[in-house]
């Protein structure tokens, strides 16, 4: 299996030591499952790897956009993680969960004045500043509130990570950050140092998402560019780079064809390069931050569906329709994302029925995964899609007025509801 928390017991699929067919009976489908122990394991892997490689003060920030719900923030607090946040809704959720907001970092390429003011009122520790318009707004609002706000400047190092174009964010023409290559980042710092109510504490970059780069060149090249720039800004404008945030993006295994990423080894390789580059440049060693999201929660997730219609088009193709779809997982429609799809209640039968697994929405693009093989299903069978802990619940919608599924946490032999299944009443709650 693609992850150690997945196995087969008898005829049924097991996830986090639970028979998923029993969970489907208990909670209904569609259903998001989250392995709490796996989430904690992944957090601890990053925490230890970064502390071992970089020393005290360097740390991972959980990228909230991957999976935002109160229970996640409670787990992040318990594990000593910091978090990044990209909207006031994520900030509100973290506050409701009791997360210590001084350990939070506000992201986004278009923070409104209300967003900025709300984040400040909630005690968000740091702002990742994307552009000069935002810097001016932060400085003005901080002045009104009597604050000196700590900020980290988001830059684009001009790195192509060779991943999905839609999730590559470090190229020179990205909508995020200020480009180093065009000299605009230099002008950004030159102007920013004159603001009185912000303190520039460092720099941020993010090359992209779902990056498989075993030789480490993507992050090593980005670090070289960022550190060289930081040294230049120190000499020109006296800005000491106390923090260098390298972003996130380590890839996870969605299918058996995906490589395994040794996260500690990659972090150690990056640390070795950063330390040697800092020494060569003769500059102070910054604290290093990283922003794992997908690699914290993706393999901690699984989605269960019930089979509805089986349609065989003679001489063409077969369709297996499920009771969910792009409303609970839009990633194939958006990116053509690959997944492992299993017939959870008939795991010991031969997989010889080729089909597209499709959703119930009135869209021809509502596809979970094309061209897979499984035992020929019948109505009521349980389909499991693995590695759905990231960007499934957080991107879910009510298209076709379909309620979003429940999220059930699995931990040490106990199952509990972290997010209730939406009702029809929930769908019309805000209708006037």
C-alpha cells in the first residue's frame, strides 16, 4: 500500500487500524477520515528534522490552506507547531480553537484593510508582505493601533519546480511576491526600510507545491538566491535577515508511481547548503522556517463513497458513479490530479474491471479518477480514495446544493466527529 497506515484485513480495507466499511456504515458516505496519529507523526518528523538540522528557533509552520478546521489547530497547538494563515476565516478558526496567535503568520497576495486590521486585533505574530500596497496599509494600520508590526517580505526567486503549472509559485511571473530578477525586490526593500511601524525581520519564498526533488536542487537553488539577496540588502540598507522562510512543497505519494520523499534527509541537505552559503557570504545565520501543509495531512486522509450507478458503454468505456464527486474533491477537475482508488469491501478479489470513477454532479468534468481497475462493483459497494487529507475538505463546495461530508478523526482505536455532516438546513441557513 502507498502508506503504512493502510492495510487489508480479510476482504476489507483498513485505515489507521479501522475497518473502513464499518465506518461507512456508522457515519454514512461520503465521509472524510483523518488519522490523527499520522498527523502527529508528520508534525513530529518536521519538528525534529528542523531542530536537528538548523537548531533552536527554526521551525515548521503548518500551511492551513491544506486543511483548516478547529481540531487541526488544536493538534498543531498540542504538537508545538506554528501555523500560516491566508484569510480572516482561517484566523477566526484558529482563534476559536485557542491557538496561540503569536505563533501565527499571515499570508495572502491581497490582504484587505479589514483583513489586516482583524489579524492585528487577533494578535497575529507576523505578516508575510506580498507587495508595496500591502506594506503601506500594514504600516498605516499599525500606526493607528500603536504597533510596530513584524513583517517578512515575500520574494520570487525565479525558480521553476517542474510541478503542476497551477501550483508553481516561485517563478518570476508569479502572482505572489516581488521578483528578485527584475530588481523590484531591491526597490521594495529600499522603500520599506523607511516605514516606522513595521520591522522587517526577514524574507520568504515558496517555489511551488507537490515537489519531488530528491537531489534537493530546487530548494538549494532557491536558498542560494535568497541568501545572496539578503546579504546584498544587509550591505545596502542594513536589513538583518533574522528569518529565512523557505516555504513548503515537498511531494506526497498519491499513487505507487510517486517516489518516496525522505523529509529529514532533504531538510538536512538543505541545512548543510544554507550553513555553508551563509559562511561563504559572511553573514549572520537566520532562523529557518518551512511551511509544510500537504505533507502533514495528505496521507492522514481517506475519503469513502458508496457506489451508485455502473454504466457500461459497449466498445467504449465504463463508468462507476459514486455519491460524492467534485464537491468534496475538485482536484482532478482542477489539476488532473492522480489518486489511488480501491473497492474497500472487496479487496481480495481480482481487479479486472477498467472504468472511470465519476461523481454525481451535473458536470462532465466531475471525475474522481479515470482509467482505473477494480473488481466490478455493484450498487452499495464502498469506494475508498486514499491520500485525501490535503485540499479536499478545505476546497469542498456546495455545488449542485450538495451538503459537505463529515470529517471523522481516528485516534488510538477511537473514532470521533471533528466536523459534522452538513444538513439541508445548513444549505439555506444564510438565505434571506
